[in-house]
C-alpha cells in the first residue's frame, strides 16, 4: 500500500517509494536509476474514472442523448434571442463586466 508523501496546491498527490521497498515487486530485476521513485496522481482521479464509466454505460448514454434537448437549447436561445452570438467589447475585463450586467438585468 502506498502512503501519500505530499499533496500539492494543484491537487496532485505524490507517492514516494524507496528502492529497498521494491523487494517484493515483480519488476525488481529492471534497473532502478533513482534512489527514490515518485508516482503522481491527481486527487480526483478516482472520481473521474467513476464518471467516465457511468458516461459510457447504457444509462449514461441515454441521459447524454437528452442533452441536445435541454442544455444545448438554453445556449442556443441565449445566442439567438439575447445577443450573445458576438461580443461588443474587445478585452476580457470589459466582456466580464458586460456579462455581470447581463446576468443581473
């Protein structure tokens, strides 16, 4: 069992394995260049795998097929009826301010 060594600010978990811990490993005959091996995984990798497996299941495919009727329709109406197809401003700051005014109006 690997024990987490460090969790970074970006959510990556680092596991460090010492060279002497590889005695029971099936790959122990391969040359280990580093004295300590580091394995990195993201904090949410397990949840991303669960979500991916659900999305590829039959139930997930049925739910995803309804997306064009619900979510995509909302974006289409925003583009067509509320003038969100083109921007009126050039900088990200001005567009963000316009977005705040638009959502609160």
